[in-house]
């Protein structure tokens, strides 16, 4: 059985005042995602990483471990530069992309990029999609012989992630809270964004507004929940408790069923949960 090849997509996700609403979702759906599929890669974008409650570490792991990455430098987004920096620190291959109104980034201007028309006209979209698929394939094939990053260019040893590397509970908690704060700020900027711009019928499971009658539960109160209790999670919305495992207090887990996402298991100490 052939191993699935993954491509992490580093790109702006939220709307930008200099672009039409939903612009970067369209770039992803019409250019990047089809190009990945043509080249034989499964695309993964940060807002699609929903397998665990602890999103920040999950995203970093995907950035490092994905077989390939595509980086859209359009608008010179700060989060994009941060994620690209992580990828390049490990000297992992990246295919660069940007629109025709964004200036080239000085620090990486020595690397070749593809340029697309930000108006996303259908003829330009089809052309750049095929070019991106070809560049993706070529970059992956030559990943061991070509220079993938400034780390390689400067003959610096790339970062390494040991299998035994573990963050302290305190560090995990800080990163998790930063992720929660980022989600809340995004809600303030985009209070009505509850549907996918490209596919309006597709529910976006990253921006739920907490109901007014919801009560934020303490760690101890979460452990006292019973199967069938109705709860609310900021990322997944309304759910029903399936089970609570509290044999070891520090590693207590709760399983909740969310519609239409399905069941999710969380470490209680790293979550904010509300009782409805």
C-alpha cells in the first residue's frame, strides 16, 4: 500500500482588508488544493487540523513532518512568515507562491516562486494550477539535492526533533492559551464568519460564539460531568458528553460527541468547556 504523501499549506487564512472577502479561501480551493491533488499530495491547512484539542502543537508537528509544503507569501502575512520559519529551520522542502501585487520578501528572494493574478481569472487560475503542480512534484523529487532553505544555504545544521522531545505541562498550557486567545481575537474581527466562503453549506468548526447562558466549568466540575450532559466547546460547538476518565487527575480525559464533527477526546487540563 502506497504511503499517503502530505503537503502542509502555509498561507493567509483570515480575510485581509486589501483583498475581497473570502479571497484566500478561493486561492486555496481553486489553485492550491487542485495542484496538490494533481501532484499526488493530500493538502493540509492549519484550520483543517482538528484531530485534537491541543491545536498549536498539532500544527507545528504538521509543519515539520509533512512531506512537502506550499507557502503563499501574498500580503506578507506574519503568521505565514512564522510557519515558514519553522519549516525552514528543519531544512524541509517548500514551494513558494505569491500574487502579482505582493513584493518579493527580501530574506527569501533568492528562492524561485510562482506568481498568480490576484483577480483569479479562470484562464490564469488553470495555468498557475498546472505550474504549481509541476513545481511541487519537481521540488519533492529534488529535495535531497537542492537548497531548501537559508539553513542549507548558510551551511548551518538544521534543527532536529527528537522522538523523546516533550514540552513541560506549563509550556503546553501557555501555547494552548495563546491559541485560544488568537481564536477569540479572530471572532472579534469576524463575528459572523460561521460558514465557509467557498462552500457555504460547509460548517466552519473554528469560530463558535459561546451562548449567553453557558457556564464556564472548572477542572473539578468537568470531572463531575455525566454521560448525556450537554456542553459547549469554542472550537466544536454544542456536544454531548460520552464519558469522563478521571483515574489519574493530571491525565483526565473527556470524550464528547459533536454534530456533525463526531466524537473527540480531550485532556481536561488543556480545555475550556461550558455547561449548557
